[in-house]
């Protein structure tokens, strides 16, 4: 876990910093001051030494450097800290919405296997999996705010009540969740169909359990085990999608900031944002791994022995 | 209800089952009939794919969706199980007829505690309270030979060996207190050393609980110590039926001869004779005797007309033209004759 984070830090440092844009490329600042600033930020030293200062700053002081372009002179960490909550809220809500809906739809499709409900759903599922979230985002924006104004077009960060805030988040969350809902539904359908034809489900029925009892007690939870694997790439998918979707709904999160900082060449800010994004993914993946163990005793107990 | 040993509690008559498949209908079971008498063990023996499991799935009402019961009846206390609906089977499965599976490794739910998989039955069929169900489940586990049942109660299937899992499957089958126990190749997936113990256990619980048993096996050798009656099945049909003595000491069908010759002989260590060829394609089963193509004793008639069951004695019949009065006299293979003579001391 920490090793992964370290690798992410190093990789983003080297990749971003080796991009051919000078950190200070501002004609309004005189060369002397530029040199002074560069000296202060160790930019006059070789890259390896800069890398050393970069790691030391983060590990010892939680210091990610100073923004130079987007909001010059401001501590990068301070910029980001205000940006984290909207992003986390958006991503976590999208995830929380998509999991139960995906489970329910997948179960219905599996139980109605090869009937019209299943056929229609399978078609929609393939459609939703293959369309990227920003397409949904603009489609939803067009239809539900412009054509039929039900929801606000943009995120309302000044909203006072949580309800109003959430109301302005409905569309971006929907845009982000549609793909994952379809993904979960598709995998759960497949898993459940397989579990439903397993020997132990047959045994459950020869015990005298009804079909419904056997499904609820023996099939659903068992099908969740392999699903946990698909949730991890799904999370990274949601986070990737949120970069763009945040922009489209002007949500003041990390996504918009990342796009700005890359375009402006604000390298310290870019690197720090990448690190925070990875940290968020890593934490969610950790949560998934832990719940994996809760669902499947073979992992929990097997790991202990 | 009369309890003399002759009364029949399950009667399968002319059962015919096919599966819808891409190439056409797979005729898995083609007119199977046999009786199960109270307190008796009936064996059905045959090679893989002969339709044994399909037959018992029909009895339990758990045929897959593409199966069609095309004819016949399964009479159980006056109810025809081939016509019973799903609700009706809830009263039968587990409570009246218990099933032990071929593969205990995949028959248990891998992520549910062993104890719960047993108590579940007690909750649902006998409406026992949690505490009572637990006591009774532990008692069941002890009676099928699980050491330290209290500790094992809270473990998961992957913490059990294959033999122990089969004992759990047996405990589950007994939990609903059935009167018929069906064992579908209960030892095929187990080590040889464990096999004998499981077979002993089945015989023991059969006596203790006065069960009637349908015992499915592909290995005739194992059946000798288990069953009173033996049905030899091939390509969806029963070819020979008789008491264990009839079938082991006076086998009449060439297929039974072949099966018996393929049992390894511990005393003489002679080479065991594999049956040549493979079972037929059941989408287009052969016209005459299905075993004819693999049978070196086959007559011309065997390829053309199907032999009817021909009576040998009150308890014994076989479906082969060799028994027809006009058929040429053909004797069973020498090896087999020697073996039988040795076992019976030549008295038969
Ligand atoms: N769901 C199914 N769809 C199509 N054909 C099937 C299906 N289930 C079984 N069959 C066919 O029915 C025939 C009999 O199968 P069955 O499982 O009864 O064999 P078995 O005698 O139990 O053999 P084994 O010793 O391997 O358990 C086989 O030819 C098999 O291919
Ligand atoms: Mg079978």
C-alpha cells in the first residue's frame, strides 16, 4: 500500500517534471527574481536532488510545494484541501448509488434469464457500458436542464442546505453511475446464473428449501465474491470519469483543478493532485479488499492460517 | 401402512426422459422400471453417461430446465412424482427422500458455516428453535462420525477433508428424517481408503433408521456388499435386473459380463479387462441392442431388433437375445466363470 503510494509519487514526479515546460515562463517576472525563486524551490539543482527535496518535503513536513501558475505563491496542499470534499462526495455517492442498483438489476436479469426483461436489460447494459460518462453528462444536461428543466445545470456550491446541494449533484452522479450500474449488473447476472446452476444450490433444493429460499440464502452472497474484483477497476473508472464530469458541471473539485494545472504547467500542483487521486483510489481499494474478506471466509480464515 | 418387507414404497415404471439439445433430443433415459421395497437397498449400476443421475433427478424433481419427461410414472405412496409440481416437491425433498451427491466438494456452499447448512434444514422442515436445531445438528454430526462436532459446527467446508464433507452431506440428507435415501455415486470423488468408511456408514445408518436406499454406482464391485437388488443400466435402459446373487453369480447379459470382468481381482491380480469402445450417442441411439456394437457375442438380430426383457427366474431377467430358446449357446468369458466358481466354491 505505502509502496504503491511511493511509486505513484515517484512516477508522477518524474513524468510531470520531465515535460518540456519550464516552471517559470512568465515574461512579467524579471530574470533575477526568477532565479531567486528557482533557488528557493531548489529548481536550479539537478533533477535527482530536486526529487530528494520533493520526497523529503512530503514525508517530513507534508509539504507538496507551492503553486506557481494557477494561484501563484499559494501552498499546494491548501489549494487541494478545499477541493477534496466535493470530489470525494461526488465519487463516493456515485459508487454508493451504483452498487445497490447494479445488484438489483443484475439479480432481476438472472432470475428472468432469457425472458424479454432480461433481453432488453442485456441490450441496455451493453449500451451503457460502452458509452463514456461524459457523453451521459452532456446528454443529461441537455435533456433534463435545457429541454425539461428539472435539475440545475451546474453544481451549486453556495447552496445552504444539503438537500439543495445534493439536488445539484443528481445529474453528475447519474452520469457517473450509469456505466458502473451496467457493469455490476452484467457481472452479477453472469455470476448468479452460474451459482444458480451449481451443485450446492441443487443440494439446497434437495434439502427441501424453496427456490426463493435457496436463491436468497445460497446464491446471492456467493455471487458477490467474484463481483468484488470488478469493483476495483470500476472505482478507477468512476474517478477517471469524474475528472471531466466535474468540469462540465463546474464542481469545484480536484478534477477541474487538475485540468487547469496541467494546461498551465503548474507542475507542483499537478504532481500533488495526482498523488491525492491515487490516495483516494487506494483507500477505496483497501475498503473493497477488506469487505472481500468479510464476504468470503476462505480469504479471511485462509489468510490467517 | 403395512410394514412387511415386501411392500413397495417407490415404483418407477417405464420412465422416459430426454433433453433438448442443439443436435436434437438426447434420449438419456429410455423406459426404466424398478421397484424399491421398504428396508431394501436397490443398486443401479452402469458406465458414466448411462442415465443414472438423470433417473434420480427425476425422482427428486430437480431435472434441469431443458429436460422433458416424455413418459412413464414414479409412484410414491400413490403420488405420481412425474406430475408433481414444485410446491408438492417441497413436501418430499429432504423430508421424505434425501439425496447424497456424487461430489461432496462442490455440494456444500463454500462460504456458509457447516453448522448452518445443517440447521437450515431443521429450521425449515421441523421449525425447530435455534438452540434445538444446534443441539440436533451436533448430534447428527456425531452420528455420522465427525469428531469434535461442537468445534466443527462453526467451520467452513474448506476446512474439511473430502471424506468429512461427504459425512456432512449425509448428515444434511438425514436432517429432514427421510424414509428413502438416494446415494448417487457417494464415493466416486473420494480416496479409496475413505470409500470403505463412507460405505460402512451408509450401511450403518440404513440399519439404524430403517431406510430404503437407492444406491447408484458405476463400479459393480462396490455394490456386492451394499445392495439386495441390482439393476444394470446402459444407454438409458436397464439391461439386467436381479438379486445381488443373481447378478454376481449368474450374470446373463454380455454387458454385465463385461462390467464384472472389469472389476480388478485382488486374489489373482489378473489383468482387468476394460470394456472396448464407448457408449453410443444418445441423440440417435442404435436400433437394436445398444450394447451390440461393443459386444463380441452380439448376434445379427441384436443389431436389428431390440431384445425384450427375458425372464430367467422369479427374481432375475435380462434383455438379450442370447437367452432366446433359438439363440446359439454362448457362455460367459472363461475368466469370469473361474472367478465365480472360486467365490461360490462351484455350487452354483
Ligand atoms: N442438462 C443436460 N442436457 C443435455 N444432456 C444431458 C443433460 N444432463 C445429462 N445429459 C445427458 O444424459 C445422459 C445421462 O447422464 P447422467 O448424468 O444420468 O449419467 P450418469 O449415469 O449419472 O453418469 P455418471 O456416472 O457420469 O454420473 C448423458 O448422455 C448426458 O450427456
Ligand atoms: Mg451421475
